[in-house]
């Protein structure tokens, strides 16, 4: 039996296979890379939701019970709050900086209070939470007690 002159064994990848793999890698990178920094934003968003929940609870309690309710905001560390110090009428940040009204003043401190009245109003105000160059604010309407929030800016 004669041997063939040319061996038809092919090894390696075709150009099409290489381009297909590169396209899949590019697609995966376009999905993953924008989400790398979103962990910090998600962390701040979770704290924002917690703070709003405490405010809404105090507002409803003041209306239902017919007494004024005070919500106290404290600036804490990233480890969070000790379970012994937790009260339904307080909120402790986990690494987020607190600021009253959006402007840094000499009056800034680590504790802020919002009072909700039985008729639905409140002492009002605005609290800015900032964490890792991301800011969010909470606005409390003094007349209606309505609570609104949004992200302010992301520095680059």
C-alpha cells in the first residue's frame, strides 16, 4: 500500500474560530467592565433604602399614634452598627458620610435629627450621603413630610 505524498492532518485554529473567540471575549468585557465600580453605588443605594425605610416608618408611626417621632441619623463605620444600640427611630451609616443640606459648613456634625408630627408634617430638611465619590440625597418636605431621594453626582 502506497503512502500519500501529502499528509492532510490539520492542526491549529482557523481564522474564523479565532475571530469568533475574540468577539465573545469583547462581548463579555463590555458587560463586565462597566459594572466593576457599581458595587460602591449598590452599597450606597442599599444604605439609602434603609434610611428612607426608617423615615417612612417614623412618619407613619407619628400619624397613626398621634405623637411626634424623632429620627436620628448617625455617621458610622463600614462595619455598621452594634445590635445593642439599634433603635427603630435611628439610622447608622456604614461608612457613608452624612452632610446636612448639601453644603459643607462649620455646623456639620455626625448626628442629625428629623421630627415627624402627628398631622403629617415634619421638621424638613435634606441629608446628603456620600460614599466613595458617589453622593445621594434625601429630601424631607417640611409641610407634607413627603420623602424623596436621588443620586446627585458621580465624580470621575
